[in-house]
């Protein structure tokens, strides 16, 4: 009982008190920057925490921000699904076939270091304006963490497990489902979490490619309307939504790994 009681305050301070203090400090710095350093700038007042908070309440009560968020999340799902369909087989090949690893390693590392946003003009010319180039850019950003982590999971499999499976007469499908899949699952979830982080960075500028819905489009719309309170509210909403997605990915990883 004493250990439980001691653990509860520690958990409360680490996961509630300290994060809340950090957020309050960030809010205080924001307020000080606007009302202190920017008090002589009429433009700075439009980005004040008070105006942003009121805009967040107004947006939360209306349908617009939720419709744009759903459009963005739909693209995230499609892009991540495409990255998984390409990245998992490539990761299996890289991790299990040494010749393919030697042939592809340098090429993959080279492509991985190209910013996905640098492909924007090419994606538009090849795929046109609309959903396709946005989903392509999202998938391109997400595929590399998945490939590398799946390959690392394959290479981390203990050879004794494969030897044991062979001695028991397991076929390829049985080795895949009973050894390979459980072994790479944790690595795959790590790759998915990293991929979500990259997707969220690429998503907003990618949605400025001529689509008529999405959080990136909504930021451009608020700028054109000079609704700067809504613009800041949308920026914070993007952060909250991205944080929630990352939390879900961490939760899935923790559940699978048993931490």
C-alpha cells in the first residue's frame, strides 16, 4: 500500500503537474511577447492569446474546423496505408535478403534525405492538382521510417528461433505468422509513430496544393480573410490533433510491448 501511495503522487507530478506548468509557462511567454514586446504593433494584438482563445471557442462550436480536420485525417489514413503497403514488403526484403540490402541501401538512404516537400512541383505536374499529389507526398514522407524499422526488426530476430521453427517442420507461412510478425510488430509500430510525425509536418504545406478542404487549406483561408485569431486557433488545433495521434501511436506501442 505504501508503494502504491508513493507511486500515485509521483505519477501525478510527472504526468500532470510538470506538463501543466510547462504549458502555463509557454502561455505566459506568448502573452508577454504580444503584450510586452509587441504592444506597439497593431498586428501583434491580433495574435494575442485572448483573441485566439475566443476564436477556438467559436470554431469548436461550428462545423468548419471539424470538416477540415476530417479531410486532413482522411489523407493521413490514405497516405499511411500506402506507405505501409510499400514500406513493409521493402523492409522485409531489406532485412531478410542481404543482396537486396546491399543493392538498395545507398539508394534508400539517398531518397530518404530528400525533403518530401521538394517533390511538390513534380507531384503536381505528374498527378495534377487535388488529392493525388497530397497523398503521394504524405506516403513518400512516411515510407522510410517504416522500411528502416521493419528491416531492423527482421535483423533483430534471434536465429535460434528460426532454427527451432525449421526443426519443428514449420513452413514459410507458419514462420512468417508465428515468428516474423510478432518479432517485427514492435519495430513496425515505432516506424508508424515516426511516420505520423513526418506526415503531420508534411500535411499542412501539402494541403496548399489546390485542395479545397483540410487544415492546410484552412490556414490559407484564414490568412486571406485576415482572420488572424482563427489562424492561430487552427495552428494550435493542428498541434493538439498531432499530439493526440502521437499519443495513440505510443499507446499502441506500449500495449504491444507490454510496457
